[in-house]
């Protein structure tokens, strides 16, 4: 049984807000009925501050992502409850936007992930060293991205030390969803067949 952790993006959690990862939302309910898959703690999903990092100067500005990554690691591999550890071959993580950065931080610390589906994660030069450390611990990484309508993806890559707009991630399978905006893949049921295909391994990126 594959076990799925959902990781929201910037400003997606405040303790009250209901978003794509919340019980009762279309994407959450789609995953609940996905054969061979189960949400980890479906009524209490993984949360982090969802604050924005990487907008100042210096490596320390990424600390919000590192802290969230440590929490994610311990969420999947509880140090005081080793019997509750999710087997690496069963761990699936679906992240949105800057939710990618805590996942990469967790994998860089040693969290082994069978499948990472990253929805519109900003491609940041200042996170590339972390991504390079993370990559050997991620068996399969699918990065989906939209087009011009998804202005938040490229805005999320500002102040990272590089020039230009990057849509594709150089370390992942890249799968374009033409015309999709920043959160459409997770909020519109018409994209669920694509997500099902990625989870089942019948749809691949480049």
C-alpha cells in the first residue's frame, strides 16, 4: 500500500483555511478512493508554517524550508516511534508550489521517497545544492508546470541568484499541463485522470 503525504505551498495553511489538501476538498477525496494508496493521517495532514523564504539575501533566508524539512522527515520517520516509519518503497509525496522546498530539504537529510509529484514548484538556483543532495533519495520525481497563466511559479523563483524564468526542473521528469494556472491541477477534478496516471506509473514526463 502506497502512503501519501500532501505538502501545501506558500500561505496555504493558517490553522483555519481549507485548501486542496484538506478533507472534503475534491483532490483529497480523489486520493481517498485511489486503489492501492492511502493518505497518511487523512484527517490531520502534514502542516508547516507555509511562510515564504528565499526573498532576502544569504543562505540563512532558507531556514523556513529547512525547519519544515526536518519536521517532514520526522513525520515520515518518527524517531521515538520507529514502528510507525513509512517504508521508503511506499512513500509518495505530493507537493504544491514552495511546498517542494521542504520536501527537498527532508530528502537531502536522508528521507527516501518512492515518488515525488511536485506541482508548479518554483525552480530556484539557491535550492539547487539541496536538490542535488536530495535527488539520490528520490526514486522518481515528476515536476508538473503550466504556461504563462502560472505567473506564481516564476515569481516564486525571484531573488534566488539567477536571471530568467525557469519552468522545467533539471533534476526531474518534466510534465507540462498547458494552460493550467498555479493550483489548477490540484483543484480542478478534470486533472485527476492525469494524476492517477502519474501515481500508477502510466504517465511520465520528459
